[in-house]
């Protein structure tokens, strides 16, 4: 099979944007122009009034997100709209103090001040003060709640208040789930729910809107203009964040952060593609300590990864490492090996037996075994037992993205056909041998590429990946350049047969006598005949030498 063209390995936006226009030439658009679902929900929320006093919005729990929601809501209603970052009871519920002389000093809290208005509050603030959540629910139910007594007078009378305030809680899914756990009534029938969309699909309609939104953020932050080539680089960077070639992120924080650093590269002159790339390289350098240490271990021979030659029962798998406290995940190749021996057909998942394999990994292993057993169509279990392991893995392995690589190692060990060590494999398989999409493709491919690049590119190295993952590729310029020059390759496959033909040079099944399945069947027949002969000799010995 031919490897893919380099254009498939990076987003192509020429069909949706004008390559001659700088960013400042796009009309500016606001946040709500790219949030039709949120805008429609807020309009319905306003129309329902007291019938739906609580709205939960799944969004990033940031000040910026709440400001954008407040701005959109303010444009739709004449009632007062406020957002708060405070978790203080006195700020939200108000307070009162009665002096010894009997004077009462009262501070009106936001929940009371915004009677008939709208208060936008962080889900995290409510999680930090669960009693505030209970007070809000009481108010929304029409009950009175008390202000906070702050005076020293022990005989202060309780001060209650009521309010027709409507509340919007903003947080991510985990935070909203925690609120629901604390108070099941949080997700009751009087609560509406919607989401702030975190990305948008680029097409001929949305692309000008998105670039107009970016232009408005650039103007607000007083950043330099972007040239037409810088727009391409910016959109490519966004596609990588979304892990989807035709999507870009809507996070104003991400947009402003990248363009602010690019402005530093351009020294406040118009931002060009090289300045976007420079900002990304600087960011990668800051975050690359762990990936570089992992690469050093491979280059120093502490972790054994081959990128040349052939081996039976050994394949380069691809993993994504996600370290808590590290801002990004990174890719790293993993040597997967399989050995077989006489047995009862048991395929031993060493990771699972050592309690280092997760449930999804175990599921992928069982699906892989089921496919091979079905393909062999045996009347009896395999006369072999096998052991499959991630070599030099000392932490938990989970996910099914290595099941295609494990199947390749298993088939190679059974048939005796060698696997090219210059090729790494990623992908999940189903019980019919179809190769399915997996996550983290960009990191996985780049992780293997940098190992190959440091050990020496030969023009034979590359990665086998699911065809359904092509839309997720947004590879680093180093990888794209190597693909253009024919020094590195990416093969997209749809089934197990295509993958095995690439890494072994042999067909998995078919009419030919030289297929991998036929080779495995012949080996099984020889073993069965050998076992039959050994059993016959044992019976003859028992007959001749019995007492």
C-alpha cells in the first residue's frame, strides 16, 4: 500500500478562507455569533421566567467564560445581570449587625439586590460552600432565607429576606455532577441545562464568523494584525488543540494566550506564520522536559526500541503518556512482544495478570483473540498458549488502542513471519477485523518520529494508523517535512489484512497458499500430528512395560 500524501497529515483551509485577506479585513463578530445553542437557551430561559429559575451551563469554570455569558444575557434582557466570583456568605446572602444600643446595620447581598434579575455564579464557589447552594434552592422555591449575623449581640433577631432572583450556575461536567450529588434537587424539573460550545466546525459560513471573533479579541487586547499566512498557521494550531482538522477552539483564553506570545515574537509588528510557529515552539520547549527525558532513555539504550530490522513476535506500539501536573500529554513508542509455547490455547495478558492493565485494555485483548479464533475457524482450541506483554512498562496500561499492534505480534509469533521494526502500529480492532479510530494520534506519531529521527531516518520508517483517524491529524512541521521528502511515512488502513501486509509483507487471508492464516494452520496441523504421535508412543510404552 502507498503511504498517504502529506496534505492529509495537516489541516487544509484554502477552501473555506480567502488566502489574500489579513485578519483585520474580516468584519468583527461577538462571542454569541458562534454560540447559537447558548443564545437559543437563554432566550427560552428568559421567556419561562419563574417557571425555570435555575440554569446550569456546562462551560470552562473561568472568569472570562462567566463574563461572556453575562454579556450575552445582558444583550437579551433589560433586567440586571451580574456575575460574582465571591464565595463569602455575607457577599451573597447579605449581613446584619445589631449594636448594644439596639441600632441595626444591614448589608444587602447580591441574591437580594438582584430581585427579578440574574446572578451568574461559579459551580466551584457553590462546591466550596454547599450551604450557599441550599440557600439558593430555598430562594428559588419561594422560601425566605436569613442574612448572616455579624454583630456581637447574642440577642439579635433573625433577619430573613425573599427574592425572585434567577441563578445561572457555570461549571464543567464534573463540577455540575458534584453539585447534583450534593443536592439531587439541583437537577430537578425546574433546572434548565445547556452548554457553551468549546469549538466550531469551519466551513464557508462559520470561517468568516470565527475569524471575525478572533479579530474582535485581537482589537480588545490591542494585539498586532495577523497576515494571511499567519491565519493558516493559527487555524492549524487550533485544529491540533481540537484533535480535528476541520474544527477550531472558541476559548478566548487560548486564542489570546497564543497571539500574545506571537506578538512577542513579532516585536509588536504584524504577526506572520513564523511568529505563530515561534510561539508554539517556545511553548513546546517549556513543556518538553519529560518527553525529552523519555527520548533520552530510548537513545541511551535504557528503553529498548528498534527502528530498523525485522523480528518475529515483536512490534512497536504507540502510547500516550499523561502525567498528573504536566500541562500536556506526549507520545512514546512501546515494544509489544508475544511468545508462544505448547498449551491449551490460553492467551495470557501479562499486564492484566500483573494488575497493570485496565478494563478497556482487557476488553481490547479479548476482542483481538475472538477475531483470530473466528478467522482460523478451528474445531478445537489452539494447541498453543501465548503471552503478550508491553515490555519495560511499569505503570498501568489502559485503552484498546494497542489491540491492533498486539494482534500483529500474536499473528507473527504464531506464523513465524517477521515484523518490520521500522514501522509502529496503532489502532483498535473489532471482532470482524476492522480497524477502528483511537485517540492521541498526533502525539503518538510524533513520539515515534522523533525516536526514528534521532536514531537516523532511513526512508523506511513510519506509522500504521486507522483510516478513520485521518481527519484528526495536525502534525508538527518536522514530521510534515519528512513525509514530503519521503523520509517518513504514514499508512492508513481499514482492516487487519491491510495492516499485516504493510508490516510483514504477507497477506493475512485469501486464495493464495502463502497467506498468514495458511501458515498458522499448517503449524497447528504439524503440532497436532506431533502430539498424536507422542501420545501413541506413550500408549505403546505403557502396553510393553506394564507389570
